C-alpha cells in the first residue's frame, strides 16, 4: 500500500502527457519544412535537419506593417502560426496581429487547439467569450484599453470589436503552434456543401427564407 501514492502520481503524469495538445520537443529545434526527404515527421510537419537551420528560420517579419482593414469586417488578423513561421514547430506557441478600423470586428470564432491571450497596443476594444452549455453559455465581456490584457480559454467562442473612433491594434499569443480558427458564421452558413436548411431552420428557430438568405451571403474570412 505504501507504493499506492507513487502509482497515482505516475498515472497522473502519464495522463497529462497523453492529453497534451502540442508535443514537447525532444530536441533543441525542429524547423518545419515542406521537404519530405528531411526525414522527421512531427505533428503534421517535417523537420529540417537542425544542422541546416539558420537564424532566419526563427524570424517572422509579417507584423511590421498594418493589416488591410478595407473589408466587410473592418479588421485583419495576421497569423504567425507554424504554417507562416516554421521556427515555431514543436514549441507549442504562436502569435497573431489584429488590426481594426473604427467599428471593425473580429467576429465570433474559436481556436479548437489553443488558449489566446490578447494585449491591446492602440485603441479601445470590446471583447468577450461565451462559456459552454454546462455553464449556461455565460458571456464574460470587458472593454479593453491600451496596455490591457485579456485571456480567451481554449475552444470557447470569443470576439473583439473596436468601439473607438480611431484605429486599434492588438497582439495575441496562443498556446499552440497551430491553434486553428473556426469562424462561427462562416462555418454554419458558409459550409460547402451547405448544411441542410431543415437542420438550420430548426436549430435557429427561423423561417427557411432567413436561412436561404444567410447561406447566399459572402462570408468573408479576415484571417
């Protein structure tokens, strides 16, 4: 019986490892590459021979210029995920730059594989997230000002809206090299092929004409 606590500890550690979202690296670096002859395949990406890596593999310059916000949403998200930033491979982190015109919206969306922490650099943002059904779909929302930080838990629907009269800028850090993005309206009404109108009319308790109208819209993706 004296070994029972140790057994539980080993089981707990094994469980944590089994349910990790991104693998822990077993080497210093594993720069992602599309060269299938590089040999090592790690969580969706092949690794460049570490002896061939350069400092440029760990540099991302995509945040230098503002994103183009002249679109229906008035916002632009510039991701620095592993697809854009190969040096992130196996490191379990990523970033994004969020630009907002006055009134610009980053619409309700989720990151299925990562928690997001957001810091406001310029402007004023109304942000929020909604909990799951088990917590009665409770909305947590705040107005953020320059220097404020807010966190959006993994998998929960969240949004950011520029409620100021000037341009707004924020940066986000995410707890996955590939957190994924599911924009709710795009996924529900812009699915290809379309979700059956019978499903959507009953789910949203609206007339089929409303569903037809929404499915006929162009659902812009600001990522």
